[in-house]
């Protein structure tokens, strides 16, 4: 493992304390991983997530390693295996709206209620802060996992944050629906998209990547919303808009990212 990590063409993982039981690695650029490290990473993720169709996913998406700008993965100190993955890519809509797309977000079950995913997002925000576009105004991901949606609800209570979709029964905001439509068309061309629910139909790769959805629980919760609107083959398009500098500072502070940071450009180029 140490030999492989010496050949990772990006930041090493020493910045994340091993006392937590894991190390976060960051690789910038799609050409930052050698073929043997790619194979090792895929093999680790297949082992770490046996309930998911990881092998089929990597077989279908052969070009996956060429489709990100930044890659973050966590290595478990006890085993030396990769157990979580977060990848992101900058995109631009036809209308000139720049957004950061979290293309992949996976974490082994045994690490889901720990600091690991937050630490990976902290590294993502730090990389954005130091990159050419600055901290993004718009963050996008697709998911059928309500746990991934829940942090958005927390930020939506803070002034300067807007989220899509609303799950409390209120109508979606017209400008957010318009933005969502342009993003859905870019990320999933030809797929059926509902601007009222945020659901993109049948875009899971493979269709049975997740065997089932979490059961619905209380009204107004992400679990209930996802249960009522999705099948395991569908995804909710999730959008967070940061509209003030105070909100930008708030999200960086929440993830423990300090220092001077840039302003993400979402206007016309």
C-alpha cells in the first residue's frame, strides 16, 4: 500500500490524523493515478461495499477515471484499504452557470456515521478554495440516499443558502426549477426529469446498483420524500446555492476550512 501511495500523483494523505483511523488522499486531475493504483482502488471499493453492484459499475463505466477534476479517497489505517470515495468536476451550463458537480460519493457502511465523509468534503472545499474557480456558488449531486440530502436541510435554515428540491410540500422556486432543468439536461441528456420533484428517472448505473431504498419514516423527512418519489433506479438532483459571502464563510467554517478563499463565479463567462 505505501508503495502504491508513493505513486499517487497528487497530495498525500498525511494531513488527516491517523488517530481517527483513516487517511484522506487527494488527487488533482484525471491523469493523477497510475493504472495499478486505479485497479487497487476499484478492488478495495468492491470489497468495502459488497451490497452494491460495484464490479458492474466499473465494468460499464470504463472511462470513469477520466471524468473528474478532483478525487478524494479515504484509506482505513487498520487494513490499508480504500473505504470511501468522493469525486468532483466543474461544469458549465449552456446559460453560463458554473457549478461543482460531486460526481461520486461512496462510503463503506461501517464508516457512515463517523467523521470520514465530512473530512473528505473539507478537503474538497479546501481544494476548491485554492483552485482557479474558488469556492463554488452552486454545488450539485445526484442521489437516492436520504442521508446525503440531510446536510442540505441543515444549511437551508441559514440565511444565504438555497436548496433544491424542497421536500416540505411547498412549490419549488421558479428560478431553481429553471436551473435544475438546465443542469439535468447537461448531466443526463435525454432522461425524464421532473422539475417539481427533482427526480431524474432511470439514470442509475447499473439500474440495480442499489438493491432497495431506505424505508419511509416520518412526514417531512428525506427518507419519506425519497420513498414516495423514487425507485432504486432513479436519482434526486440536489442543488445547493450559496448567495452571500457570509454563507460562504459559514460553510467553510462548518467543514473546518480556514484561510483566504476565492469567490466561485456563477455568472456569464
